[in-house]
């Protein structure tokens, strides 16, 4: 009788042990599948998010040069029309992140800065130059530098940057929705993001 009872107890122990090991293995597989899914999502989002804009400017360029000991002033001037295409983008393939399977956390370590590209097209009209002060390469370089500075000010004053940031946030929201659906936590700057609305707080997302 004792042998029968001992055998039953031993059988139960073996069954429970296998079942426990099975459950642990299943948890591990689910965890691995979840982390793989998150990595795949990051890979899919890892693209260039671009916002485009167009600006037009009209400049009057003037330059005077004293010759013969400033006895004579040689002037040159031109009317410059600039049409510029502007793009503001985020290369999301440069996002730095860490997946912590132990705590089921996706940590975003670094978000790339925006990349601003200006492609200006210059048209020169009414160009007038003195023989002693002709147009040179440095004049065109000076015009381009002045135009770029002016366009950067216009970009800062426009809604292009905020539109680009909104597009970035919409991409980051995909991370939140995925981690949330899997029971994981999304973190940025070592702070957990518990609500989707928190992504709209630009002070937390952008330096």
C-alpha cells in the first residue's frame, strides 16, 4: 500500500514538474516573440519622415568699392529672386533604443535631431556693375549665405518644424500602442510613458 501511495505521489510530482517547466518555456517563447515583434516594428518605422515647404524671396544686392584711395566709388547691384524648396526630416533609422526583456520595457535612448535641407533656385535680374567692381564668385557666395540665413529665420517662424515634430510623434505613437498591447512599457529619458497624450509634450521628447 505504501508503495502504491509513494508511486502516486512521485507521479504527481513528475507531472507538476513537467507542467511547471512547460509553462515557463511558454512564457519565455511569448517574451521572445514580443521582443521580436517590437524590433520588427522599429525596423518598419525606421525611415525618413519628411515635411516639405516652399518659400519665395526677393533681395536687392548692393556693393560699393572705393578705388584710387576712395576717390571713386564703384558700385554694383542686382535684383535677386529666390524660390526655395525646404524639407525637414527625421531619420528614424538613427533612433537608439534598448529592449529589456526582464522588465518588458522598450527604452528609447536617443531621437535624432531634425535635418533641414534648403534647395534654393536663384534668378538674377537688373545686374549692374562698374568696370572697376565687377561681379565675382564671392558676391554670389555672399548672396547665397544671406539668403540661407533669411530662409532659416522664416523656417523657424513658420509651422514647418512643428508639423515635422507632429509627424515624428505619430510614428512614436506606434511604439506606444504596440508595447501597450503586449503589456510592455515604453520609456524615454528613463521616464515611463503611461498615456498616449504624454507624447504630445514636446519638452519631454525634444531637447
